[in-house]
C-alpha cells in the first residue's frame, strides 16, 4: 500500500452541543502497490462520506421530532428545514422497529429497552407516525450499539445491525438517496 497524497473535504460535526462546519478535513489517498487500486481514508472523527455526519443527523432528527418543528432545528444545525424533514423520513426507513427489536432481543439475554420520548404531534397524522417511527429506530440502534460496546450514535453503525430482511431500502436510506 502506498500513500498517494491527501485531498481536502468539508463536513459538519458535533462539538459538544453545537453542529460545527469544518472546511478542511484531510482525507488520505491510498494506492495498492500490487493491483493499483485506489481508495480514500478519512480521519477517524469522520464516520461517513456524507457532509453531515451521523451524530449531527441523529441529534437533529431527535430534536426535530421531540422538541419542535424543523425550522429551529435546521437553524441550530446549519441546514435547511427540508433537510431535517428528509432526515426524519430516511431514519424512519432504515429498518422496521419490530425487526430491530427482534435483533436486540436475540443479541441480549435480557435487554434493557430504551424509554423512547413521545413524538410531538404534528398537523399531519402521517408526519406524527413518521416521527414516532424515526425515534423508535434511533432508540433501538442506540441500544444495539451500546450492547456491542460501540460509541454513539447508533445510526453510524446501522449497516452492522440492520439485517437484510429488515428494510429493502436500508442501503439507500443510510446513504441518503
């Protein structure tokens, strides 16, 4: 393996309670000496290829569903309120909460289930149900991550915990497409 330079990227990370935009994140470029394949490796603080890291998305979804509308949450996280709404929808589609609960029960003999906050009622019953499902998915992913000794957020480890039969759109929901 050879080091083949560094490129810079941008990301939004959590720093305590604030979402912070970082404009100069180094990403190492690597090349295999045998086959010539190339790939990039971001620093360990960067968990995904997306601009907004899973810690920011998980916090924004939880606050958007429990505390209030997406406008205040979007202002605090440096994004558009439509982005917060899309995040809520994508997190809700990561997996079926009942299937995640089965995975949690199988992984632990006597699991401690998280006490989930209630979703703020919306003008639309569909949005309220979507928010409730997103909160359930976030809570169960956190419980699974904690059970396996992984650092939060559980959303960053979703690919590890969500079985193939839990949601047909897992890959697209996690990638954000």
